[in-house]
């Protein structure tokens, strides 16, 4: 029951923030659920929930999605997802926790403190690189958004269409990451309590509904900063636990 409540609360906040700012479920869910379930199983659960959440969010924001950029970035995510799944099978859970925490903190740092130093990006190559790296980090740590955010900052991507286009990209990255790990034997979530799934679905529906209401009344930048702060705290917790367990 404790785990079910944890999943519900985490996904509720994450899906709400994602509807407001574009990111949230992976950033908040990956650190917390990695800590509660283990670095492989926790991220796999996040992959599934993130894909479902993104599907519902895509529908609510479908008019703002840049489908050309979605096709460009999403088409190469599998190239990064495959080596990410392989890496999971050859390193210890403690080291994986360190990598998960460090990757999220690094990505957050680049997209916040370091965004002013990101050079302007033009053409298809930067978008393709973002897709490959996003597929890798999502498979390993359950987060693709920060990587794509780096590209968005560099390409001066409009915030509204960027936030909307992230949603179908999260469907692709979450689905790819889960099935590659499952089919390769890198992870299995069959032993997780069944109650986490209805709890997560309810949290997604309530979170998106609440996020739509908040989005009309709250500054996007404020909500985005809150999501990043919560994600950083969770990532730091996972990182410290991994260091202690080594």
C-alpha cells in the first residue's frame, strides 16, 4: 500500500507539472521510483507510465505539436535506446543508481544554469543527435526531456510547440525503452504490485486535469522551475544512495 500511495503521489505531481511545463513524469518519477523499486524496475515502470501520460497529453495539445520535428527526433531514438539497455545488463544496481542520479543532475544543470552557453543549432544534425541521446538517457534513467530541452534551447524552439511536441516524443521513448529492456532480459516488472497501475492511471488523469486548470492561471516558468527543483532533490537522493551502497 505504501508503494501504491508513493506511485500515486509522485505521478500526480509529475503529470500535473508535465501538462503545465512539458516535463515532469520522468523527471520526478525516475528518481523516486528508482529509489523505491530499484534502478532498473523503477525506470521501467516510469517508462510505461510516461508513455500513457504522454498519449493523453498529446491529445490535449495536438494542435500545437510540430509533427515534422517529432518525426525527425523520434525516428532515431531506438539508436540510443539499444546501447542503454545493454549497459543495464553489465553494471551493478549501485553503480546504475549513481549513473541515474548523475545523468539527471547533469541534464538539469545544462538546461538551467548552462543554457546561456548553449550555441545556436541549425539544420537536421542537432535534432538527430538529440533523438539518439534522448533514447539512451530515457532507457538508462527514464528521462529524455532534459536532453531534448538542450536542443530546444540551442535551436530557439518556441516554448509552446516544444512542450507539445515533447509529448509524442515521450510516447516513442517510453515505449522503446520499456520493450528493449523487456525483450533483451535487462529488466522485468512482473513482480511489482498490481495496484500501482490503477493508482498511476488515476494519478495521470487527475494530474493532467489539474495541470490544464493550473496552466491557465500560473506562469509556465514558475511551474517549470518547481518541477526542476523537485527532480534535482530526487536525483540527488538516488545518487547518494548509490554511492553509499557501492
